[in-house]
C-alpha cells in the first residue's frame, strides 16, 4: 500500500474551503507558508462577524490534527477583523512571533 504524501499547500486549500463554507463571517483566508515549520499550516482568517478586541489578544488557535498518524500536522488559525487585517498589511499591527506576510496567499473558496 502506498502512502499519500502530505502537502501543506493542499491541506491549506482544503481548510480554507471548509472555513468559507461553514463560517458566513469569513471574507478572506490567507495562507502564510513563509518560515512555518514542516507540517504547520498557518492561516489568517478575515472575519466580518467577530467583535473588535484588544490588539494584544491576537493569538492564533492551534489545532493539532491527526495526532499519531502519517498525516499528523498543526493548523494554526488567526482570526482578525477586516480593520485589523488592513493594519497588519500596513505594518501598524504585528503578527504573532515568527509569522510573516511574505508570500501570503489569498485562498479561494473552491
């Protein structure tokens, strides 16, 4: 039996699609592959339905997925408001440590 190769990029697209489908507030999902460890998928989700919160509370949620299997990985999701996303892009607000917008990719909803 052959093993399917794990692909961070493919999984990021799958997660983005699922989040677009299940959360009506999600208006954009960005995949941040730069400097992320192997098998760690970093997504920034711009959500128009979340309330404004203190900028110091920008903390990704870390989901350990499929622990103990060949497809084990981490999904880290940072939810931000549209206003916070604008500030992140301008450099007026910082991402979590070791996160980068270099090569950030807007994921579509397919």
